[in-house]
C-alpha cells in the first residue's frame, strides 16, 4: 500500500506538470517573451517525450518491474527538468525542460496499471484505473488556483526549485516502498511485441479513439484555457487559475463517475462513446461563440473536463484484447496513443493558431476549436465500429474484430 500511495502522489505531480503552464503563461510572456505558440510547442514536447518513452517503459516494466522503472526515470529526469525550468532564460529552455519532465512522468501511471493488471481481475481494471486517475487529477487542481497563488507569493522560479526537491524525494520513496508483483513468463520479442499488438484486429477501431479522447481536455486545461481567457476576457493569472480550477475539479469528478459505469451498464464501448460525444458537444458550443460570457465559457470547459476523462474505461476496453505475455507493452501502447494524440494536437493547434491572420482574436480561437471538434468527431465515427468488451469477462487476446 505505501508503494501505491507513492506512485499515486507521483501521478499527481504528472498531472500537475502537464497543466501548470496555463496559469503561469502571463508571467512567462512578460519575463521571457514566450508567445502562446511558444508555450504550445513546449507543452507539445512534454507529450511527445512522454509518448516516445512508452516504448522504453513498456519493456522495462516487463523486464525490470515498476519499482526501478518509475523511481529512476521520475527522480533523474524530473529533478533535472524542473531545475532547468527554474533557471530558464528563454522559451527554448522552457521547451527542453518540459521534454525532460515528460520523460520523468512517463512511467508513473503505467507502473500502477501494471500492478493492477497483475494483481487484480480484469473486471475491476477500469474501476481501479479510474479511481487512480481521479486521485492523480488533483494535480490539475493544484496546478490551477493554488499554483497561481504560490507564483504570486514566491515567484515561478522559486516554486519550480521547490518542486525539483519534492520530485527527488518522492522518487526515493518509490524506490523504497514500491513492491514489484510476482514475475511471470515474459514475451522476449522486445519492440517486436508492439508489432504483434498492432496485428490484433479488435484494436484497430479502438486506437483512433485512444488517440483523440484525451487531447481536447488535456490541451485546453494544460494550455489553451490560459491564452483564451487572457485574450478574450482580459483575465489575469488569478482569474485564469479560478476558471481552470473549476475545470480541474470537473475532471476529478468525471474520473470518479466513469469508474463504475462500465459495470453498471454492461458496456465499455458505449460508455466511452457517449462521454466523448458530450465532449464534442462542448467543443462545438465553444466554437460557435468562444466569447459568449465568462460564466458560459467556464461551464463548457467544465463539461469538457467532466466528460473528457474516459481514460480508465477506454484503457480497460483496449486492454481486454492484449495477450497476457505482452501486458506491459499493451498498456504502454495504449498510453502512447493517448499521450501522443494529445501531443500531436498540441503541435497542430499551436501551428494553426500561429498562422491565423489575427492570432488572439475570436476567429483564431474558433479555428482552433474547430480543429479539435473535427478530429474528435472522426475518431468517434471510427470507434462506433469497434468491438465491445463487457466488464464481466475478458475478451480473448487473439479476438478478431
């Protein structure tokens, strides 16, 4: 139990690190000259580094276990990245720091999911994952108003230095307290195991949804809510912190609500489909008028936060078709798709925003929101043809789509 608590706190840090830029964006703009496009690039690098590391994390979980994998990466890259961020004098340094922090955070969710998959039955996987994600989403809460208050009181450099110390100490706790599950016979195919997974037909219609489901909520909460509120409502850091706090609280609630839904309704596919259809509705509402009123915009952001946390159920859906010998690589492949999708959309949205003839205007944000709505709509269309996996039983690993 102490080991899972340490990993849960590390996941709070992971959620914090992917979301705090929205709150300090005005400071970084004033002090370093960082534009919204610069910060979108930095946030995108966090996701890309995180996603790329899944191909290291997966085999490492299978071979070395979650204890060493999580402790070494989180402690080493996390401490280095946060110290580099604290010393940054340019947007480029911020980007490199975010990449290091992304590497650090890459194993801290996969490690407990690996433990859950080894120690608990498949029917409880979605509930356990959703509960863990709900707790970790508190990092989004801390990265909102509390972060804004701390930065105002101590400055962002001092706050990042303190986070570096906390990250290093937590990595020591992971190394001491986490207990690896019993070893099982592991497939020796290395990276070729990922190719084996991609040959499972049942995953083909699920993966596009995994790619897109997290991107809107991650990108809006992690960055775009800040510039949008600043440009269209002249909001300062504290006001941005309050709005993003409400969105973060909605994300915590959403993760808790999603947890038992697949067992209540006897379906994973349609729980995920319905939730992300609500996200699409929120995106369309913002696209139609992103400047209707601060209260209405906050409400739509909360809807996206509430409905956009289907990760646990979606992971359980995909995991149902993963062969046991490739479990570590299976969950990391799914996580790679989720994080890579968020990173890809972060880069695409930043580029779309930067080339708009009137960046920072209502029309530029409408173009941005349209990108997310169209991409999520396409993913939903493909996902509608996926094979369901009911929580009462696990589909065969070689199930045909």
